[in-house]
């Protein structure tokens, strides 16, 4: 199941590394290339609300295989893009495949793992997703050194085909109860809210659309959210079951994890631009340095379940959140005079802490979810995660635009001070939400029991 995550993360991290090259190929400003990142996330977030119902109705294994096929076809089409609008369209198609791959894959793992093994299962499930960011940047640098940028997308084909073969051979059919009629009205309202929320964040402050249109989008988005909340509380089986937020563990994971993922979403956009445009490094050198994040994340996975069991979910989340927020902001101070070993060490520690944090966030979400509600919980979690990632990219781009000032001044290293500090502060806002968790939160799935 994790082969899909591996493919997605190789693709996204390689694309982030190649943004400066793509800006030359498409003759556009590097900041505008965030459309290639957010279009994928937007498509994923819009279709993701239906993923739980689709998996229950047609079978998780069948849906997962179909999603991987769509992702591979879209990857090939991205490689044949010749303009930024074409790339955005095909990245959107990739997002439609990813919208079913990620939540359905997680649903299969969460639904199959025993409660006392859930933390360990999720930790190992996401391990290949950490190898993706480890391989993605240097792979992109190598590809750009010996070939052209389309091969960043073509490399998905062998990975995806091997993954589909493995899934067809080893993943059994998992019979699911019929989910009942689809909540079309709720889905339409939720889709409008998601599109307008991400659209308003995407265009904020960068002059792409007039201010009055931005304000209109924001107001309609707020109205659509309020309308959906009222609709969901009346429905027995809404497309996004907001009643799950009554559970403190799921609420902390969803709300706090959303703030943390805003920082996670902004970093892959900001860091390659800073290293390649701000510091003037080549794509291969930048990719080799950012490999430290993946190494740190991988080294954490085997020990994360032990740390959580020893300290408990609440202590782990609060401590790792504070450390991760500081480490997210530290690249703001990277300069050409900064020793490269120090940069690599900072990124390694950041990867370790983030990996610990996300293992805890992902696992505690399902601590108190009944087995029959797993698909609904997975759907709500994925939608909020993808919206947070998209808003995080837009936040980073907006801060960079403001730091750049008028007249499109060069992206010198000092321009990145405000963006990295801003995303670090936003990430730290999750801390108070994690502190509200009870001390024994998640003890049934591997957290520390309190007598």
C-alpha cells in the first residue's frame, strides 16, 4: 500500500526541486509556479470527501488500483506539458488519482491493523513515504543534470507499475458494508467551500485577481462552510462526518495537525527556491543537502512507537511541536557563509522531529474511532490535511511576495526571513491544542497508560 505514498512523495519533492528550472522552461516567475503544487492539492482535497464512500461502495482494493492507474497516466501527460496551464491541468488530474490513493491506502492499513499495533503499523506504512523525500531532491538534481525536466514525471511509471503488481498480488479484497446513498448535496457544498477557501488563499496578496473578487470568494467560502456544518449535523451519513470532532483525540489531530501541516506545505516550496535562487546553488547540490530531512525522518520511524509509549501522546505532541516549529523557522538564517554540515545537520534534526510529530498526530486520530467509522474518519482527516498543505504553500508564497516588496526585487537570502519565521509561528499554534488532550490520550493504541 505504501508504494503509492512513495510515488507521490518522490513526485512532489522532485517537482519542488525543479521549480527554478521549470520557471525558465515556461518563462514564468518562480512564485507563480506554486500553481503546479496547489492545483494537485486542490484536486485531491475536492475529490477526497468522496473517497470513503467510494471505497466502501466498490471495495478499497479495486479503488486503490484504479487511482494508481489514473496517477500514472497523468504523470506521463505532465511530462509532455509545454506551458504552465497545461502542467496545471495535468497536475490536477494527478490530484484526482491521489485523492483516492492516499485515504484509501490508509483506510486499508488502519482497518486491518489490531488496535495495539496501530502506532507501529502507521509508522512502517509511512516509511516509504519518507524514502520519497530522501530520493526525490537528489534524483531531480541528477535528472536535470543529465536529461530534461519531463523525466521527473516519467520516473513514476516503473515505480507505479511495480506498486500495482504488488497490490494485485498481496492485498486481499476487503468486503465493506454498503455505505447507503451518497450525500450529493453535502458533497457539492463541501466542494464549493474547499475550492473557494483554497482559491482565496492562493490569490491573496499576489495580484492575480482583483481584491473585491478575493473578498467575494472568502465570504462565499465562509458561507459554504457554515451551510455545510448545518447540513452535516442534520444528516445521518454526511459525506464528511463532523460529529467525529467531538472526540478530543480526533479533534486535536485534525485541528492541531492542520496547523502543523501548513508549515510542512510551505517548506518544500520555500527551501528549494532559497537554496537555488537565493543562494545560487545548482539543483543537484540543493537536492543533496535536503537529503538530510529524509535521513532524519527515516531514522525516527523505528523509535517513534517506543517514544510515544514511554512519554504518551500528549507529551510527545507538545514537545515535538515546539521543537518542530523552531526547526521549521531556522532555514530563515541560512546564508552562503553558513557551513554546509550545519545546514545538513539542521535538516536532519528537523526531519527526525517532524517524523515523530506526524507519527503521533496520525495515530492519535484513530485512538477512539469505532471500527465502523474508520472510513469517515480517514476521509475527514485527508481533506483537512490537504487543505492545510495548500494554504501552507499559499502562506509561504504570500510572505515571500511581501518580503520581496514592490518592483519584483531579486530573491536574495534575506527575503526568505519573513516566510520561514511566519510558517514556524503558525506551526507553533498547534501546541495549545495538544496541551488540552487528557494525559492518558491514546493509551489503548500504544500511548502511556496513566494509573
